[in-house]
């Protein structure tokens, strides 16, 4: 590492000299935690970057990285009059989504990863990764990003340090996490952090010209070591594969920590719902990726007097409180939301949030240098450059924006951000929702009768696959608690942990199942969704207070006739089709759940097996 340049802010040093004890005053904070210094040195020695840059998380640093990315043609600055402070970035067409087949949980014992995760022996995996990481940052800068998931003031927050060779990742982490010196200060000399080592896996040979989106076309690995509390990610620069604070730390690793410490790390949005009388309740909801979490989190109410505010759109850390209730905290500082389908008509608050200071990835570019995607406006602007950089031809039948195109934006820009969004203690939950994308079988909403039955609903979530992960789109797959790709340990133990949490609190919140995506015989959505979902939230709110009417069915409680407020709804809704429970479809569903549960063998908690038997009996009688 002789002569390895070390930069912090505008100052440059020799890394070796600093290591040998000559730590300049302004750098003290970076060299106080021995484990951090060890990780940086070890990674630099293995990956052989040409420079090390310590990221302080300042706005100046962010802006200078953006300018750099613009000069290299990686970021296209958008029209400052229309979309100030914003950029468009185009990924490699082969690196557009999470790679679940390349995502691993490398616990010491295979059984601890469980039947739903890819597993390899950690020592073997480390050997494979050491080979891939050797020299992988040649010709590139190694960035060190200290970050804090959760409010800086919260005792529940988790500190991580991501080392990456992608400046796009640094900019995204700045938006999505509390990043930089503040996180380092919280870490302190003795503090523990989750090391997250990431490389796009494309070393540059002497004189080789870089591409705008470097990644590794052949080898991709997103690997978690739950016992060691470490993440190593290779070969991809996109989303959850690369912004390691999100799915890797705040879900996969945090779920393991939560299991040990008695709390839950969940793939859930959190919202505050206020009724016309001014009473407010917080609700958390789990849906798989690309099933409308950001849309529900930023809902613009179609019912007069009802209001939704957003605490978080993707992740909730949930703990039993001393008051006997569950409290939820959003560990993220920004939104990494799905762009296609977002419009002023469907989601005005999302559009306002992304009006400035936003990084767009894989959307289309208009003639006046603004962004566009399918569903933003009825007319397709012309001219239009598609997400691959070509002039768009609507006759091609292809979409102009990639179907997993995203916006990355600070939640502080959200016009309906809940005042408690950064509350270090989180917010008390009054209801929990599960849901998926199902064109048949599942009614718009139903309620479970107990915590155990609620856990059964979470465990039996299934959903049509979306473009958030690589692979076929539209195939129904089981996605328990919407955590299938994000649970860091055995899913059977995870079910048991949920049951256990319910026993530890006096007042578990009621649990509901929702499905906005049911279709009619012609293949059209029956329910308008978006702002009209407030009607469902209203029924849930009033169920929690015990006032809205319900009918008991074989699967749970549904709104009784006229209990769902459809006043002033703009579209005609076939309520019968929306709530029909076909015993034929449900018998199929029951068989599906039964064969899925068999996957967990002895790890399936008895309470869930019993709930399934009960459902079978009720369906047999119906
Ligand atoms: O995992 S990502 O952050 O890329 C998005 C998602 O799947 O929810
Ligand atoms: Mn998500």
C-alpha cells in the first residue's frame, strides 16, 4: 500500500504514513476505532484501489461527487428549471434488479439459513469471495461510508460502514441513510459496526476506459454472514444489491439481531392515519417489492377529513414497548421508490417529493431534459430517449422506462412526512396489514380474529412476482410476511419469533390482509387503489375501535354490506366481485398453503399448523 493516496474532504495524505501513526488532527475521528482501521486496511490490501476516500457525508462532498459523475457521463443533469438538483443515471441493461438467486445467508449451520435462503459454508464462501475481491478495485477509488440506520439519537439504531468502489452508491447512501461523520461520532472508539464490503466487480486495467455503469456480467454475489454480522457484495451496482444499509443491514442482518434481542425487522411501510375528529393511529403494512408500499405510504386521501402521513415506506423495526404495545421505527432516511405508474393523478405527494434533488435510475428522458415513465402522463412526450439511451419508438411495444426504474430521494422532501418520522422511540402501532398482488381469490380486505391467526395470515402471504427481482414476472409465489428475500435466518424460527412477540405484549394490534389487485373476468382491476385505499384504511381504523360492521366468513371478518365507505367514489366498483370468497379457489389456496408449510418440517410452529387445520374445517363447512 505504498504511496496509497488517502483523501478526506479537500486534504490528501499518504495512507501508509497515517497508518504508521502520523494521524493528522482533522482525521482523528477516522482512526479512533481500531476495528474500522483494520477493515479499511484489510479491504484496501485485498482490493488494491488506486485511492481511498473517507466520506464525511457533507453536502459539499455529495455535490462534488455528482459533478464528477456528470463529467464522466454517468449522471445526466436534469433541467434545473423543471427538476432542480436532479440527475438521471442509466444502469447496465443486465444490472437492473435484485439478484435473489445470487443472494446468500451464510450461517455456520445450514439449518439456520432455513429452506427459503441460499446457503453455503461461510469459510468456503469467504474463499470464493476473497478470490473475486482480489484486485477488484484496481484503477478505482475505494470509498468509506459510515452510516447509521435509524435516527442518530435512537438507542435502537444500527451503525454500518460500507466500503464501495461505486460513487453512485455513495450518493445514494447519502440520501438513504444518516451518513458520514455524525455516524462515526455515534460509533466512537469502541463501538461495533456492521462491515459491508461492496465492489461492482470491474477492475480497470492500465489505460482502460471506464463504462458509465460498471458491473460484473458473470459473477454476482450478495452474501450475509449473520453470526459475524458482516455483508460482502460483488458484481452489481443496483438497488438492494449495492445500497447495503437497506435490505442487507436493516432487514437481513437486523432480523437476526431482532431475533436475539426480542424485536422484529420487517419489510413494512409505516403510516399515521388521522380521522375527521382528529384521532390518529399508526399502521404498519407488509407487501412484497413493487406492490405499492410507497404508494400507500404517500397516500392522498379521497375521503374528506381523513388524512395519511408517512413515517416510512419500506422498512419497520418493531419492538414491544413498556406500555404493552408494539412500537415501530423507520430506519431509513430516504425513499428508493418505483417510478413507473407514479403520476399527479395517482400519487401527487410522491410527485411533489421527487420534484427536486432526486436521483432517477433507468427512467426515460424528455426533449426538455426532464424525466418520464409509463403512467406519468397519458400522452407519451416526443421526442423521448428511452432508459437505454436510444430514441424511443412507441411502436416498438417496449416501455420507455425500465419496469424497475427507481427514484432515490430524501424523505425530508415528503410534504406529508409524519412529525414522528424521526422519533427515536418509534410510533405505537394500532394495526398491522399484510398483502400481496393477487388477481383472484383474495378479497379486498379481511381481518383475523387473534394474533395467532394474524401470524398465520403473514405466513401465508403469496403474491405475483414483479420486476423488483430478476426472473419471471407475474407468477404467484409464497412470500411470507413479504420477507422471503429478506429474512436472515430460518423462516420457521421467524414464524415462531412472531408468535412469541405476541405473547410478550398485553395489547397486540389487530391484523388484516388486503389485496388491491383483484381483477374481473375481463382482466381489469376491480378496485381503483391509490387514494381510494383510504376507504379500506377507514374500515380498519374503525375496526380497531370496534365500531365498523363486519361479517364473519370462513377466512376471517370482511366489511359487512355498506360498511365500506364508497361515498363520492369516481369509479363504479363491483363490490360483490371484490369480496367474493369462492370455496373452490380457497380449497386450492388451502392446499397451496399446506404444501408450502410442509417445507418447514419440524420448524413449523404448531400454532400455525393448528390455524391451517381450523381454516380447512371452516372451508369444508362452507
Ligand atoms: O431491494 S431494492 O432496494 O432494490 C427494492 C426492493 O426490492 O424493494
Ligand atoms: Mn422493499
